[in-house]
C-alpha cells in the first residue's frame, strides 16, 4: 500500500483528493446523465449500489469507484475543494492544540487542501469558514473550542478530530500516542455516570499512514474495522 514512502502516498492522495468524483467515498451523478449514457436498465439495476437518491429524483449518490462515477467526472476540473493551509495557519493550529501535527498530516493540509477530502465524510478543516459550493454549513473544524472541551461527551484535548463516521461515530487522531494512531470513537459508547471515560468509547485504532493508504488506494477504512470484529 505504499505505506513506507510518504512521497508516493502523497501523490496518490493528491490525485484522489483533487478528483471531484473520488475526493469522498461517494459522490452524486445526475439520473438524466445515467439514462442518456447507459440507458434505463442501468438506472434500475443500480439499486444495490445507490447510497441515496435525491427527493426529486434528479441524481443518485453512488460509491466513488463505480463506472458511472468515473465516466461522469472524467473531464471535470481537478483541484482541491479548499485551498491548502499556509505554514503560518498550521503553526497557529498547533499553538491552539499545544502539540505538533504529525509530519504526514501537516503535509496533507499544506500541500493538498485544508480538509474536504479523505475517508468517510472527509477530513475536517484546520480553519473556520470553509464552505463547499452548494452547502449551507461550513466544513467541520478539527480543533474544538473551549466550550466543546467541557461537554460531558467530549474526547480528550489530545485527540484531533479528523472526520465523522456516521451516527455517533467519529475518527480522531491521538497526538500523544506512539505511531499517531487514528481512533474510531463512539460518542455514545460510554457513560460518565457509570465511572467510564471517553476511552471506553474506543472501537478501533490503526496507524495514520495505514488509514490514509487504504483510502488512497481506493479502499474503505471501515473494511479494516469490520475485519477485526
């Protein structure tokens, strides 16, 4: 998986992150385009691959590896959803965190983009105010504010929020553990009243480079989670 070569991994990550059809695990394709290029049979046979359908029937959300996705976005402009963060902006983020980012993660933010690509829902942004076209909310921010730190469900301040995993699941990076593990955390998976703490909500862990390598090579990080069950 090219896990030992950062430059090779970065090239793969950039190629996928800058492809609007592959920067997330899923993307949308207009139903009219599928009808025109593949016919009605393909549209009806796609049911088992459809993640969601627009309420008005105008498009389908499909996995990023599908044939329709590759063809529809083949000629789309390549580039980051959000511009890369500057070195100064990353330094400011590290100052707020009180800890340095792993070199590989710093490169992602400064060379590829300030979030808006990656496994599951995609990486959170270091800065506030990143909003994708057509969205009504800003991209989630990786750094929690003081009020969030004091909420009962908040994970430790040494965990950097990477991405949402659906429902109460979240991906975090431990900034203090050996090998910079990515942690799958269930915000509803522990009870403070029972003497538990956020660590009781951990469901899976893997090295950051592996988490990114799986996605860069077209895989699903959840397959790694399910393989351990």
